[in-house]
């Protein structure tokens, strides 16, 4: 588990955890994962998007909830910055619903 102090320090360094980076790399797909972190005794969800071929972090997102709306908002920011690409995730229903809501290709979604 990550302590709430370390999350707070990283948030200060990155000026918020809702960042999508303006990276100048070729993006072939979005590899997305989430993990639960504890902040001040409460559960929060840390999302990360990664481009595996270029080995670059494309974005990070911190939310108090993990649902379709949160994932959709994160994916919308990624698509706006990097264009439409296949999404690979762990198969959570919130990812599938968000990708369908944004009209992303569901054939290549769960690798």
C-alpha cells in the first residue's frame, strides 16, 4: 500500500494527479490499469495509462471512485491528446462500459 503522505507529496510535485501529458511519442495503444490506494484512511483509485512500445506514461488520474464515468473522463482526455487507439485493460466492467460509451474499438480491447 502507498501511504497518504507519499500520494500527497507526489500530488504536490505533479500539481495534481489528473494529468495527461503532452508527450511527443508514437502511440499505438493505451495500456490502462488502476489500483486502490489509501489516503487519510479513505480509499481512492489511481489510474495510469502507459504506451508499452515507447515505454512512456501517458497520463495519471486519481479519483475517489472507480466507475464508468471516471474511466470515460480519463479516456476522453487521452483521446483528445493522443487520438483514438485500442485500449487494453484488465477486463473490468467499468473499462468496457467507458470504451463503448466513447465508441472505441471493442475487438482489440482486452488483450
